[in-house]
C-alpha cells in the first residue's frame, strides 16, 4: 500500500461560533491509500482533544505508524495504531481511507459492504452563536437550502439571557417552516443553568439538548437526568465505546464523531455499545469536507439523529461525495464511501 498526504485549508462560508470560541476555518489533512490501482480517501480535522492539534502533528503520527507497513484486517490496524499513540483524528483519516479502499476493491458502496441500506434521517444544519440580528439573516439561508432540522448552538459566554434572545430569533424565523429545532450547548452551562434552560426550551418545541454540561462534569449528569425536561445527548463526554457504560444510566443518547473516536471502526463499536445500553444514537462532524462527511454518511442507517453538514458551509468544498437531498445527507451511490478529493 502507498500512503500519501495533502494539507488543504478549508475556509468556512460563515465562521462558526460555539461556546468555546469562533472557528473561521482550518487546515485539514487528506490521506490517500493506494493499492493495485485503486485509492481510498480519508480526512483529518485536527483537534487538541482529538489527539493531534495540527496537520503536522497528525501527519507525523501517521507516517511513523505507516512506516512499519499496513498489514492485516482494518480493525486490527485500528487497535495497533491506537495502541501506538496515533491520535483519534489522525487515525480516523487512515481508517476511513482503508474502508474506502476495501469497498472499492469489493466493487461495493461502503454502506452495502457493512450490511447497511443507503438511507438516513434528516440532517441538522447548524446555527452558530450569533446576535439575534445575524440569526435573522442566516436562518432563512439554511431553510432555503433545504434544511428540515436546525441545530442551534447555545452556551454563550454572555449567559443564558443571551441564549434565550438568540433562540427566540431562530424560533421566530423558523416558525411555519416545519424545521425541527435541536440545541447543542457544547458544555456551556452550569448545572443550574442547564436545568433552567432545558425547561425553558421544552416549552418551545425543542427535541433534545446536547452536551449541556462541560466535559469533566459527568458526575452531575445523574442529578440533571433525574428531572430532565428534555432528552440529554452527550458529545464531548463520549469519545470511545469504553466511555459509555459509566454514564449510560443518566443520558438518553450519545453523539459520536469520526474525529473523536478514530473513524468508522470505532464508530461501529460505539453504536453497538450504545444500543446494548438502550441509548439513542447520533453522528456529528467537525470542520470536515465531503470526504469525511461521505464516510460518516455511509453509516447513516445506524442513527436516530444526524448532524452531517460541515461540508455545506465550506467556500469551497475541495471534495465531492456527500449529496444533501431533501434535507438528508447521503453517500454517493458508488463503490467506496463516495468521498473524493478534487482540489
């Protein structure tokens, strides 16, 4: 196998502001694995908490591991790389490239190789933290694009009154559109604020709240869960399947991201573990192009909720392969996961 790397800066059409700051874009690492004339594609969106803070760091980790050769089954390679200290986001790029390659070698779409159907539920489109006047401009653009669900980022550093004002603007503009409303606080609330906001949002038609408490405050989840007004999903608190048993009794579902867990191989284990504990499942994304989004979309049939939309906010997207059709993000119906880098 021949492994190649390419770094590309992905500029966001609209900078994404969440509770931890604003993201105008970022440099991603694209990985290709070629064997017998066929190439599989993978992608890394760096993240300090995802094991590689920069493209250079992720590339160094992968080059060191790949220098020893890529032999054996994909799951075996995953465990070897994880044990060797390859960060989750870097491992995700290699893992999805290997799955893409194997599916192409089999002449099958990846979802078919995994025994899944080409289907998915409505994908949320994200509304970042912004003043109400900006929200009133942005939300119609998302609705015009075909959004049937909105993921509203709250947890503003200006407090819950700012959150309420922003949400009220989204609610006002989206009223009558039929779009579902979902909220992600990205760990921006205290326990007291989370309980208050969940009650307030429940009366305004919100479906669930994601990561209401900061990662590290999982010991407070049982208290919040006991009288919750809305279903609770964890995101930053869930990185690997082994995390789930510790909080399975005090959440309603888990949100996995390929960059957090290390790719498709571990994503399959997370879904299986979550289902074994009776939890709902969700797949989300970071600042990824259509390459990584297509890989995630190949697993769409496994999830109750989907947030695969980052490629729709790129200017431009250097890849193709994850069409957004009638509010649903799907993989292209072709061998592999469908995502291909063109830039």
